[in-house]
């Protein structure tokens, strides 16, 4: 076991745990301590070998270990660095970390279009959250942005290559979850892109999971595209008997209409279980599902703001009443 201190909070973790995993353990132990958890754009705990691409999880190690207390000279990727006994790490309390994270965010946004108003991922986009917390309103980049010829990757998944941040998560899903990967990252450097070689459609039972793991709107669900802003939908836990996957999903309702089916995501925005394409794309009737109840979206996002209670036919919407004293406080004071 190793004792590690992150943002002045101590935890004991098994040897081999990474700094990021240790930080998440602190966040899971007490939700008030979640500020110690670095953001992640490429790491995904359910995908082997993920992490190490985006640098958004950089932290400062101010003490290497009990045996060798020297600090690490540069910020390190917390998803790839194992803890040592006696290590001291700084995340949200360190000004240098906040500065490098702003730099990483600016870098990730170099080619990413600011088309959130028309992007289906808006409201659950990790880059949107990262930019909100660490971004700046301008970019120093002066060269032409990357553009791509559109590639058709099938009837159910839409690829917007300009939004891709090359996190490799979808490639790991294809490698580890599906039979016969037909897509990957081709080329390198600033011409690297996600592509299906010979432009084959990604078509197998679990390919839809690339949509759930994509942190941005580069891979979106064609059966849901432009149907609704996600914050206007009601997420419900539901299940069905499925012979390919667990059948445990989140359905996103508008009235009694199932607009979208996704995997159930935890507080870190990662799916608990990968689901099959039949559940995701073909079961769009409410009668296909046994509805368990409203899903509590536990993340820092506008989609956490819906509060639903089960009423007759799971229809009752219970939006929190506006906080009147709070609103009054925000109003400009009347001139005398
Ligand atoms: S398409 Fe999405 S999941 Fe795939 S590499 Fe790009 S950003 Fe990552
Ligand atoms: S989450 Fe660690 S490098 Fe991307």
C-alpha cells in the first residue's frame, strides 16, 4: 500500500494505483473533495491502454516519495503516473497546474470548431466543460484550421472529423469491444485523422459504443441527431432482456417518445457497461423497455439540472422552482 496526499487530502491506495485513480478514490469517498480529481479527455477506466494522449490531466508532484522527496521537475500526466509511498500531489491548488491546463485547453481548441449551438454533444461535452473551467476567450493560433472531406461511416454513426481531438478512445473501443476493427487513426501529426480504411461502414454489434466514449461531438448518434437539445430530454434508467448485452441502459425521453438510448454513465462520465447496437438503435419504443426510474445525472453539467419524479406513466416533470431571493439578488439595483 502507498500513502499519497493530493491537494492536502491523504489516502492509502494499493501499489500500482495511478495518481488519477487515487484522486478518484478521494472523490468517491467524499463528493465534497471532487476538486482533487483532474479532468480527463482521453483516459477511460474501462478501456485498456487509454490515457496519455491529451495532457488535460497534468498535475504537479511536489514530493516524489518518502524515500526520494525531490519534486518532479515538470507537471506529469496523472492517468499515466503511478503513486509512490509518501508522494505529495497538487491539482486544483497549484497555480502552475491551472496555467498548463489553460494551455492544453487552448491547444485542444486549435482546430475544434465552436459549433456548440448546433452540436448534439452540447451539454454533455467534456471539452465544453474543460473550456468553461480552464479556457480563455481568445486563441493565439493564426494559421488555417484543419478541414476534411466528409466520410460516411454508416447509417447510425455520424463522424465530424473537425471536432475530433484524437483521444483514441473510439479506436480502443473498436479494438477491445467489437469484432474486426475497421477504423483507426491514419497519418500522424497535424494531418492525423480518424478514418475507416476503404471507407467501410463501422458495422458490428457493439460499434455504437464509440458514440458514448467520444468526449466531444465528433461521433454522434444519427438516429438522435438534431431531435432535441439533450437538456430538454428526460433520462430514465431502463432495461430489457437482451441476448447480446446486459440490456441495462439510459433512455432519453421527450414525453413518451424514446429519442435516444445510451449506456449508463457514472460520475466520471464513463459508461458502466457497454451496450449493443440493437438496444441502442433499434429499440425506440417505450414498450420495448422496463423503465426503472429517473436517472440521476451526477456531473458538473447543465444536464444535471433536470429533477424528475416518477408519477403516472413516468410523466411528471419536477423542475426546481426558481430561487426567488437568489434571482432578486442578481437583478441590477434600481437607481434612486
Ligand atoms: S472521434 Fe471522438 S473518440 Fe474518436 S479519437 Fe476523435 S475525439 Fe476521440
Ligand atoms: S487523460 Fe491523461 S493524458 Fe489524457
